[in-house]
């Protein structure tokens, strides 16, 4: 039974890692939303200088979000370009091993989260 579970995990590793990063992102999103809507009170635990107004947060976070989305999109495009360029000269196992690398799955999971959520 344990061997069959290991084989299943190995075969589905790409989807499992992507879903793992999406779930972590959703938990962070829910936590930040609870703090932002003041459902989860953290003001008593944090010093006053850590709180800002909405206009300052917008000034800081808008370029940061744009930069992160640009970097993620560029990395995703680079991954696809490499896969398309070398897919004819390598076997399908090589492409599968490239996709199963943890760093590649992190980028794909982050890109899925940004596009889907």
C-alpha cells in the first residue's frame, strides 16, 4: 500500500506541488483579509508605527505587485520558450524532468495563483 502511494505521489508530483503553493497563497490571502477587515484584531499586538493609511499602502504596493507579476510572467514565458525550443530535440522524459523540478513548479504554481485568484 505504501509503495502504491509513493508511486502515485511521484506520478502526480507536478500537480501536488502546484496545488500546495496555491493553498499556501490562499491561506495568506485569507489571513491578510481578516486583518484588513479587522475581524482578526492585531492592533493590540503590533506597535503603532507599523500601521499606515490606505494611500501610502497603495503607493507602495501597486508598483510592487506590478513588478512581481512582470517577473512571474517573464519567468513563465521563458520556461515555455525553453520547452518549445527543445521539445523536438529531447525526449518526453527530459521535458517531464524539467517540469518536475521544484523551482519550476514554484513559478508555475505562483503564476496559476496570480491568474486564477
